[in-house]
C-alpha cells in the first residue's frame, strides 16, 4: 500500500522486483467476479484465469474443450472484480499452437475484450514463433513448462515430469529460451523440487511453481482445490486451507430441512 491510500497495482515489473528482493509471489486461480473480488481484496499478487475452468466450471475431464470465447467470458468477469492483482489469462488449446498469426489474434482478442494484463502459454521451443509474435505486439507472456495439461494425450498421464535427464535438459533449455524471447515469468508444474530450484536460480525472471518445490519464486494453486470445494482431487502438492465441501454440503442440507419443516422463513424474515 502506498502512503496516499491508493492501491499499488501489481505489474510484470513489480514481480521482477519481488524476485530480486527475495519476496515470494502468491498466485491463485479465479474464473468469476465474486471469487476474484474476494481473492484480490485478500492481497493476492497474481490471479490466473486458468483453462482449468474447463474442469472446475464446466465439468470437462481435460482442459482441451474450453474455447477462446469461453476464456474471454471468464476473464472479463474476473477483471471486473480486481483492483490490485496482475491478471493472467490462459490461451486455450488450439488457439496458438502451430499458427503464430492465429496465436497473435487470440492474444489480441483476450487483451481487447477482457482488459486482462497478460496471457499464459504452454510449451517451449515448439511455440517459439507464437511467443515471439505475441510479444512483438506488446502483450506480456507467461510461459508454462513441466506438466503441460493441454498435452495430456501426448503424455498419457498427469505424473511428475522431467525426472529423466533428457526431459530435464529440454526443460532447462526451454526455460532459458522463454526468458530470452522476453517472457516475464514462467510456471513450472509437477517437476522435481531440485530441478525447480535450479531453473529458478538460473533465470532472472520469476518462476512460479505448482508441485515444483519450495525453491522457486512463488506458488500457484487452483482456488477450488485449496479451499477443499473439490474434495476428490488430492495430489501431494496441494494444501487444503479449508474443507468447504463439508461446510457447504451441511449448509445446503440445513436450508433444505428448514424449508421443508417451515422453519424458514421465520416471522422476522418476512415483510
């Protein structure tokens, strides 16, 4: 907070300062106005409008089905609830791979139609041309390496990535390439902690981990997972800060019972 009481917005430059100062970066997902406003007011640094909306909000098995239009809808909703945090939006599967012109158009649509601050893309050297083209238009890009859920059918599993030296070497090279191209940050998902630390120390830009150990520059979790709204999903890297699944279920059941028995509304809850 600044001395005049106005809110100091988090920018890509501010994240760079935080890394240099050794201040960890906290990042969570949001897909709607109400949740985004709560998370922003709590003081989060970065909000990711993740393509995980495909799973969390739409009930799909993977992140692949969500469309660019749907991501724009979610991102615009989130932006209306945010005053301080940097808002990053996932470019969904099929909107940037293999065609850098389409990639640029997708990124421009997100920036123009949502008011978001940056986009995130999965992959390294395979998407170099798309990253280069988006950055050349002045749009900040966050990279994403390690487990890249949009490639789930290629991997065939959600297990830890880059345990083998060959894959680790490619990850190191991709991370260096993304920094060199001009990405402002990289997400590392489900890689060994030692590799996460090594990559974070080798780069000047912030590295944000999810299941990448404590040696990185920040952490990201899916909000619905860390609140325990989704109680089926419990990977090792997830800390549940609440068990909202139980609390919410109880509240719904209590409401149903109160309606059925005539206890709601009471005389004081009527006009």
